C-alpha cells in the first residue's frame, strides 16, 4: 500500500525498503531475541515521486539521516513491536516530506529605518571619539 503524503502525492512501496534489526536498550529477553527496530530506507536521489525542488529542500532537512549516495535512513525503535516501529518510521518520513513540500517565503527587500540609520551613525561617532581619545599627546 503506497505511503500517502498529501492529496495527490504518494510514495509507492517500490521506493521504500524496510528492514528489521534488533533494538538496543532495556527490554530484557525480548530485546535479545526479536528484531523490532525498523530501518526505513528511501532513495531520495532516485525517487520519481518527488519533484526536484522538493528533493532539494529535503536534503538540508534530512541532516545526518541522508547518506552520501542520496538514500534517506530513518530508524524507529521506540516501540516493542515491529508494526508500531514500522508505522512510526513511515510517519516520520511523511512528516519530513510534508515539511519539504512547503516552499520558503521569498524575502522582501526592505530599507533601513531612519532610527536605525541614526543609531548606526551614533555608534560610529562614539567609536571615533573613543579612538581619538586614545591617541593624544602625553606630556610628562
């Protein structure tokens, strides 16, 4: 079943790879026997589902989870069951893609206010006075 991201956007299962590994941490015998941690691998570079602009915005959002070959690795190990960890990993991927879908607002060029110009000039004059006072003729 494809991963639904937004209306009209879904990631097919063929682009996702989920493997289960043993989780670390407390849990007693269960943690030593059962592979419950989910590793979700999504090849961002080769994905045909996402627009190039979305992929470009996703790279900085992914941080350390993005490998050198362009694959995104999400590890979920908070729950005791494979299914819960699988759902969490898929939801985290969906949230990451949703965040990348929103284009950044363009910056509007603004002019400095009169007060900010005056503050800058006053600070500049203060520095000039300080430096002028340092270099004086010392008679002694």
